[in-house]
């Protein structure tokens, strides 16, 4: 039995591979956000809500491309997909900013 990471991945159903990619991309984006936010927190005197907003702003384009290309391998036109993605991200930003002030 071949237990290499590639063979384990390719042995998954297409749906499970998408879930796996979603997990890996999501964790990577979260780590990127955390590194940026921590760096801003250590290097500046900005309010936590502004740090969160700036970190989101940096990561939104990276997240869009990563989710579109790697996770979902979408062929939907950018003119339709990007506004949807941004609206979901703005909701997440609103929640993040609200909790960072608590």
C-alpha cells in the first residue's frame, strides 16, 4: 500500500479532494492573516480593529486567487465571481472587526 501524500490525495474522491484543498488553502490564508496582523501589532500602535481591517485588505486578493484557482478550480467569470467573494469577505471582516474591539 502506497502511503505517500500524493497517493493518499489522488486516492480521494473529487469531492473529498476539494474539501481537502479548501482546508489547506483556508489554513494557509489564516496563517498569512495572522502573520500580517501580528507584525502590525508588534510594529505599530494601531487599534486592533484597524490591524484586522488592514490584514484582511492584504489577504483578500490572495484569498480570491487561491480559492478560485486551487480550491474550486472555478471557470466562472471574474466579473461575477469576484463581487460575490468580496461580499462574503466583507461580512467576515465586519465580524472580525467587531470581535477585535471586545
